[in-house]
C-alpha cells in the first residue's frame, strides 16, 4: 500500500514538472493548459495546485477569469504565501 502512495506522489510530481515546462511567462487558463497537455481537467488542476503550493506558479484573476502564470522570484531569498484562487 505504501508503494502505491509513493507512486501516486511521484506521478503528481512528474505531471507538475511537465506542466511547468509547458508554461511560458504569459497568463494561461486551465482550459488552455488542458488543450496543450491533453489531460483531463482534474489532472490539470491537480498539477497546477502542486505548482501553486510549491511556489512555482501563482493564480491571478482577470476580468472574472482565473489564470495562472509563472511566479517571478527576485534575486533575494523570499518567503511565499499561497492564496486560494
């Protein structure tokens, strides 16, 4: 059972890493990421959530839409806060 849990966590990490590589510095919607990846909405959202929690991607609201973009880090060490979208 423990191996299955670790495998699922590894899968989520690799999906998040693949999604991160597909994102550029523009804001993008979940729908657009679904189209780029061919993944289901649930898989795409789970990978995005992991990237938000890890501080790689941030969630922004524009004109009533939820968009995601790569998080810009400064040269100095920063702590990051995760806010719900």
